[in-house]
C-alpha cells in the first residue's frame, strides 16, 4: 500500500500545503514537489485518494469510486491540513486539480492551485461531457490501459496502469456540479490559480478556462498560467515516469504555488 504522506516540522507553521494527486496515482506523485515546499519551511499533507495506492496495480477497486466519496475525502483532507497551519494552500493535479478547485469554491483557503484539472475530456466537446458521463455510468465499467502497448509494464510502480471508465465518469460528474455551482455562486476562496499545459492531451483546457471565466465574475483573483514549450502530455508532475517533465516544470510550479 502506498499510503498518505505527512511532512511536518513538529509544530504549526505559517502556511501548510495540501497536495492532492491524480487518478490512478498515489501520494508519491507529489512527494518530490512536497519536499521542496517542506524545505522552504511549511508543513505538507499529501493524502491518498480513496481506492488508490494498492500494491496490486491491477486491483479493480477503482471502479467503485464515487463523486460523493471524492467530496467527502476532499473535506476530510482539508480538515486535517487546517491542523498544520492557519493558512492552507490547496494544490491538486488532474482529478486532484478538480478537487482543489471544488474545495476552493466551497471553502475559504489561502490559495488554490489546480494543475491540469479534470473538468472535461480533451477529445470530447464540452457540451457533450455530461451526457457521456451519464452514458458511461449506465453501462458496465471497463478498465482501459493508459498505454495499450506497455499495458501493465507502464510505470511508475506506485500508480495503476489502467483507469476505470466509471471512476472517470464520477469525476466528470463532480466537475459538472462544480461548473454549475460556479454559475450560481461566487467562490469562497479569493486567490485562484490554474496551471495548464498548452499542449494538453487528456483533460479539456477549454473547460478549465470556462471555470476561470465563471470565477472571474466574483470578487476573486483568478489567474490561468499556460505552460508553453512542453511536448504533448498530461502527466507533467510525476518525477518517476520515464521521460518525466517534472524537473522542467517544478521551478515554474513552485513559483505559482508558493509566491
């Protein structure tokens, strides 16, 4: 089991970071970046998403993940982070980016940074996203290899090499709820940041832009940072993946998160 990680100085610090990893990954996805924030003097909490981190990489647990489970996990993770500091910065990647945005809308935190948030699917037109999620949940779950050639040989070892269609549909359902909430109410958090790979391959950057536009109607500071010059990719923060972009991205990401 790849479990949650807590990096603490043994006392409350001025700021704490809550780092939320992506679908099929584990807290190790954020460990290297978390240690950079810890070295700068902050406590860091990297919780394990529900049904993630199993030693059996071909576990079928992920098909049972629900939007309700993700909401409850996010709330509990923030409650734990508040024990570490008065000011909490929430940072999430992909599905974790969706959760960081969801928390920022419904809770007041010092800052939210959503990296490549899963608010839609890259190849699916935004108006069809909700319909596709509903159809997926009404049909039997399927497990899809992230890489159909490498299959179970795909690294890193702490993540699953395949995703569950029901898990993605549940996350998209939560994303649609967030976008609907953003139409009706202003976010509780006032420092909102979104980081996107300009050549994103998996999530829908236009959906992230739509959320930023809705947020901007409130009294908030909303910034969208497009990372340019990167190759087509989604997983830009995983340090253990072959051909990782993390070392290239971390300096910019640290500036966005910690400044």
